[in-house]
C-alpha cells in the first residue's frame, strides 16, 4: 500500500518530542508546558521540536473538542503567550537569541496513541501498520492497511479491525463497486504491542 509513513515520536506530525541535542531545548519545552498549563490543560502539546537552526515548532491539540483540532484563535493565543516567555528566556540567556517559533495543529492525518486515543477516534478510518508473528513463520511479517476499529480491550491489550469503506479499499473490487462481502466480514486482531503506526486516514 503506497501511503507515506510517519515516524512516530519525531516531534512533528508523528507527535512526541525532539530536542535535536540542543542545549536549550529542555528549557524551551518546559516553557511550552507552562503555557499549556495556563490554558487549564485545554491546549496540550501534541508535538514539540527544537532544531539546531534555532527553530521551535509546536503542534497543539484542543482537548475540549472531539478530534483535538484547535481554532486559529487558539493557535494565536498560545503563540502570543509562548513568545512572551521565550523573549524573557532569551533576555536571561536561558535560550539563544532570535529563536523562531511556529505553532500549528496536529494535522489531518495525526498519529493515534494506542490505547489512549482509540475511543476518541474510533469512528474514523485509520491507516494501520503492524507486525505479526506466527509459529509457522520464521520471522515477523509486517502488514498495513486502511481499517476501521471494531473493538479494543485495554485489559487484553488488543484491537480488532475491519476493512474501512474508503476508495483505496473499494478499488480492489473494481471501479465503482462497493466493498465485497468478504471484505466486509474480514477481521484482524492485533496486540497493542504489534502496532507500529496508527494514524487518522483522510481521503481528502
């Protein structure tokens, strides 16, 4: 399946934190977290990246909305508050001068954290990359696809997937045709630990 693969935890669209070995990155991250807390936890950090080129890129998510999408006003408010803290830190020598700042949303095809985000995004189609092992196979087999979440169990630490009703899957049955009965009934069970990447899938 020809779909771009994100790197989970890369500090960008894959979420997580990347400080790139900068001496000032931890300080900048701490300030970003202070700003997040000032919004009563409603604007949380989805991804944070500091680069050797004196750039800070923050992706924030709005916890009070269903899919975590902040508004333009949210992004502007966070940017103003964070920029003020960065300016103070620059003056005090805690971070370098002339650090640039970019604040944005997680993006349409954001990474889904398993199991934390499953309930929130359970009605969305998801691109899933996974690794499965079996007694018959000498090595682990990697697979991927665009699925819909049928169910998940946090006690058993596993998910059950079905094939999502999206164009890329319908094309396998022929142009203009719906999913076949075999596709509709197909199921895949994956332990949480076997999931290498789960993200929102968009046909846009």
